C-alpha cells in the first residue's frame, strides 16, 4: 500500500471526502485541500449547509468553490455513504460529537462515535479508497495507565473512572476503526490532536473556542486546576493532509499538539495579549474540594474531577519525525481564537 500511495503522488485533482465539513476542523481541512488543488466533497447532515459553508472555507479563494461539492449523510445511518464516496481517492473523517458537558445519554454519545467511525471506514473500504485519515484525540491516549508526556503507545482505559463519556467515545471509536482496518486491510492512519484553538471560519464555534469566549466575557471568575495540551486548528488540518499522502503514515497514529497549559495559564496569555479584557478574565483557582463537592450537581465538574492537578502533557515527536509536521507557537492559536471572537462580535467590547 505504501508503494501504491508513493507512486501516485502528487494527486492534485484527486477527490477527498471530508466528513464534518461544517465543523471547525473539517472546514479548515477542506480549505487547505482546496488551496492545494484537490477536489473536496463534504458530508453534511442537511444540504441547507451548502449556502453557508462555501463562503466560509473559500473566503480567500472564491474560485476554489468550483472544486467543492456536498453529500448528505448521517453518522447514525447507512444512507448516502456509498454515493458520497463514489470517485473519492481519500477520506478524512473529522466528524464526531464533542459535548460541552456530560451528555444526558452517555451510551448514545459513545455509540454514535463508534458506529459512525465504523460506518465511514467500511464504506471507504467498499469504495476502494487509497487511505482513510481518522480524527481521534489525546482523549484516547491520556487517561489510562501511562505517564506524561503521553505518546502514541498510550491508551485511555475505557473502564476507568477517569474515562468520561467523551474520552470513552474517542477511545472506543478509534479502537473499532483499527480493528476493522487490521481485519480488512484498509489503509488507515489516525490523528490525535489536543485542545484545538485557532481562527474561526465563521460565527459558529464549539467547546474549545467556547471556553475562551466564556473567559473573555467575564463568565469565569476563577478556574479549576485543570489543564490540557493546545494546538492550532490550521496545524491540525495540515497534519491530516500530510498523513493522507505520506507513505510512512500507513497504519500509524500521530499525536499533534503543542505545550500544556493550565486554565490559569490560558487566562494569563489572554490577559497579556488583550489587556482591555484583563479585568474580565479569571484571576484565581477554584479549590479542588469545591470541584469535588459540585460533582453530584455539575456535569462539567464530573468531566474534570479525576484530572485535577494532573499533568496531561504529550509528545508530538512522532508527527515531527514522520510527517515533518511543525506547529506554530502555542500562544498564537490562543490569540487567534480570541481575535476571531472579537472580529465576529461574539464577545462584547469591554
């Protein structure tokens, strides 16, 4: 398979199926693919999204819209996937649920992620694509028996108390995809990003950028002693595209991340970069005992209670070595998220 991929590079007119094209990461993946000369077919749950998405991902290159098309699919249904994959050489599967808090039905979240991943890889295999690149997360590496800095050899233990429904969903979905690939011979590689920040393509934002929005709107006066490794959405998209055609990426998973930030460190970067908002930003820690006391009443507390004061730093050395991947400075992605929120008027002027 490696020789097959290598002999057919470059493929500037190849068609790439991007699932979740209307999302934060999927939009950036599509934008970079179009800029590189690929044709992109994006999956959407509703074709009404066709009116919004092209103007966002083709904003800097309107002519690229001619290489963009859409297919209506749903991770919970087999309908439409065969048609979506016709003529596609590669698949980049970014679509997956990412809840802001603990969902009402954890099993539904887990099943959607796992079954959705299997639905995509099976359809890709049936269509004979050259490679599938699946977006997982360091949620699938950081919450097991390993020690920091976590690497691709580490796995979250889905039976552990530390495995929230989201962590479990990412872990079980990735493991199911690997199992299918081993049994079928599908060429699969996986990207495991950290907390994704960076510039918005439109006024919609998800959980990660939503955290910055809350901080800069004065909604969080203090923050728990919780942290994560950060990465810019543009660099995550770049890693997916590199992995798509790199012969040595076959059968590999890649952590793509920068440095580890405690929430208070994140607030400090924002205060320094946007001094007008400094008075609104968190200024202290929420004591661990208070987070634990809130567990029966707060989904957010239940999501982080087992990770308080825990170093969750990771190593991206493999992505640097194999993919020649080089991310921008950590603070840049944090600042870019905040600036986008300001530009889109999603936070009030102080």
